[in-house]
């Protein structure tokens, strides 16, 4: 499973619990990821249309965010389709 898929699955699990504010529950340290990689993967997931609502904070001169805020993040319909097709069957959910 890629790091992006791990993050997407973590967001999906929290959202299923009814948690839309994931600032404390979906974090780079909880997933044992480097903060920079975590931020880049969140940006990628959002630009690919798998999640929505992440706030990306970055300096204008950088391509990747210095910080992400996940207080209104959710998996999109496309993200759910991706999860069902590629990940949920493997995890038994």
C-alpha cells in the first residue's frame, strides 16, 4: 500500500466514524510518515480528486505545502470508488 493510499484510508475511516475534523486524528506522526511527504501526499490526493476540503498552506515560491489543515476534509465520490475498487476488499472492510 502506498503512503497516499494509507492516508486516504485513514481519512475514510475517520469520516466513517463521523469525524470531519481530522486535525488530531489523521497526522503524519500517527501514520509514521515524514511531515513533508505527508503534506505532498495530501496535496496530491486533493489535486487527483480523491479528497476535498484540505487547506494547503505554502510559501508562494514553493510547489508543495509547508502545512496542511484537515478540519473539513472528506473523501469524494471518486475517492470512495477508488477505495472500494482498490483498498477496502484487501483490508476486509
